[in-house]
C-alpha cells in the first residue's frame, strides 16, 4: 500500500475535523453560559477535571446549537452515558413509563434493632 491516504481515509479525517470544530464551538459556549456542575448528580468541576464534564443536547440533535444554550445541559460523563442509554431504550422499546411499577415494600433494615442485640 502506498503512503498516500485513500479516499476513505480522507473522508474520515474530514468527518473527525468537522466534529471536533463543531464540538469546540458549542462546548466553549456552554461552559461560559452554565456553572461547571453536572445537571443531574450536581457534581462540581474545576479546570483540573473539566474534561469529564460534557455538553448534552437535550433534543439529541448535535447540529441544533442555539447561542442561548437552550438545547444544552452540562452532564458528567456518567450521567451523559446514562441519558443516552435511556434514549436508546426509548427508541428501541418505546415509552415504558406507562407501565407503572409498584414501589418496593421490602425493608432489609426493618428488624435491625433486634438483630443488633443478638
């Protein structure tokens, strides 16, 4: 194979470059607009761990980037992964919130006081 990049390599490089430039733009804007706190778990971030704070697109459209930030929320890596997993399940299985699950009634600590006496 020669040292010249293939057509596929060129297309992939362009796609990566486009994605990086797009992310840089809205990420910088979101970090200026919002406090550096995860919108779900409220974990706080500093310059040291800021790379673990992501910008989530509320409507899941990464090209919808209004300058007012109305389609963004800052989420930590873990909450962001969870949000996308939930969205994928919604797409795959539909809305499962209609089937209400009853609250758990088992309390493993109900008899703790008597267990501690033993």
